[in-house]
C-alpha cells in the first residue's frame, strides 16, 4: 500500500542508519525464548541530530536466532516516529521461540538549514 510520495523541499536530505539488538532472551530465559502467545519488544532510537519533520523510517531484520522446532512468526515495524527518534517494534505470537533479534533501520528526511527563519 502506497500512501503518498514524500517530497523534500531542499537539498539538505539527511540519511541515517543503524542497527540495534532488541533482545537476547536465550541468555536469561526471557519471554521471547520461553513464552508463548503474543509478545512484543520495543527499543527507543534517537537520531544523531533532529530532522526538520518526521522522516520516513524503514526497519528490517538484520539477524534473528529462532528455534527450529516452532513456527517462525515475526513482525518488525516502527512506531512513534518524530523529528528526534522512533520506536523499533518486534512482535511474535503463538509457539514461536525467538532467542535474539537484531534490527536494522534507515531514516530519510529533510534536515534544517542554517538560513531557515524561525518566527
């Protein structure tokens, strides 16, 4: 589903990327590894400098370590995107047992310019 093309007004386009280990539940018997049913993990990500307005943020799985004896269910997304950061969100459900997850992300948006007027 395409919502709309995002148009950027100037040449100051910021691109920031990173990776984050969301959890390593196999190390301590956490809920992603030992639980069942709906489970969720969130991580707050802060940009190194603010964007002019909330950027477009893409998230993906960079690594997942999952039990071979259970169904493989995963959902990775972003929420609460602002000029200064966002939340990475990983969800699983049913009998899926996830030992650990590393997510990667890419934010693209317009940066402020020194000549911007602030009224």
